[in-house]
C-alpha cells in the first residue's frame, strides 16, 4: 500500500454541526478524496500525540489512500482544544482546515439530546440544568454542551498558526439551506479550480445523525465504556437501540439564556472570520 507522507485537510468540528455529513459527501468521490474511516482524535488526545509510536499509528489510518487522492480526516475534538493548531502546523504547515459552525444554542441542544441518547447524562436532568451547570459537567461526554460553542476562542489559535486562505469557515445553516453553493465552495477549497469545473457531481448533503433517542440508554452507556470493542462496533450496537424523535424544541427561556451567553463570542467570531452569521432564534433543531 502507498505510504502517506502528507495529510491535506482536517474537518475540525464543531460537534453536532454536520461534520459527518460533509465527510460522507467527500467519501462519495474516491477518485479525488480519501477520508479516514474513523475519527482519529490524534492531535487532541495527549496520550496519542505523546506516544513515541503515535504519529506512525496515526498515518496507518490513511494506508489505503492512493497517490492521486486528497487525504484527510474529521475529528470534532480538534476545534475546542487549544494545543491542536500548533501541533498540526508544526507537522503539516500547509494543512487545510475546515470548521462548520452551527448556532451555538442549537448545537448545545443537539449535544444534550446526544448525551441523553448515549446514557452519559441522566434522563432526570433538564436542558436548563445542564446549561446552567456546564462547568461542573466538564469531562463527561456531552456533559459540557456549552464550551464547544465559544467558537471565537476556539478558532483563535488556528488563525495564529495558519494563513487565512488555508481556513474555510462554513455556517451550518447555510450548508443545510444551500448545499449546492457550500459544497462547491468546499470542493474549490480542496481541489484545483479546473478540476472542480470538470467534475460532474451531485452536490447533495447526505443526512446523518438526525434526531433520535435510545430505548436503552444505560445499555448504550455500558457498551460505550467497553474498551475491548471497536468504535464502529459500539456505534452499530448503539444505533440498534435508536428510534427517531419528532423535532423537539428547547424552552424559550433556555434559548434566551444561551443567546445572551454567546452574544459576545458571536461578535468576536464575526470580527475574527470576517463572516456574518445569521443565527436567528428559531434555528434548525
């Protein structure tokens, strides 16, 4: 197999903001792209990054790539970890970075539902309790649903370590409303312009991770904590317990609390990225 020397792009997050859908979209064109089939979390997990064999192990995720493919991976843990940008830049200074940002209030609610689904949050905890106590819930998977949403703080180090033209910021709401435009933008960011012009490709966003709930969250939590099971197997077992739920909406009081909480961060984000975010109070669920 071809030994990958270079990783071309990373989808760094945010969590619950359509990163899986974008990954699936790129996977549909193997003539151009090779995407690692799992979230590697290499740059954000100290024990992986500091392991003397860690980097070599990381590269094995791309061992099936061909020399002509653009190679990348997605791990939403890369956005909210302030060590990651420097680590990547040191190894791959030409890396292209893609961040999808979702209205942080909606993102928080989606993360809360995910925490309930995988059994890491107690069913007795309301969304209001979770957002007010987010600092106490740090360290619990999908417990702290807030910190990921301070996008300006999370992106600063990327703008410090990479030139602006190597960073693509996508608004989740725009991607859902106008996939044609946004997916073309992604292709033009990753590929030479003449290649994109020649491509005959359906610019449709695959639907992944729509709102679901688990019938047996405690069982899912037990499965997720088994170290000997592979991540794909854990996902497969968990999904067998999921059923779709109708669009549930957060309480108005919770949304107002979050809109206020994230207000300064949004202004800072718009200054940092030069992009305006139309995050209304009736965001996508």
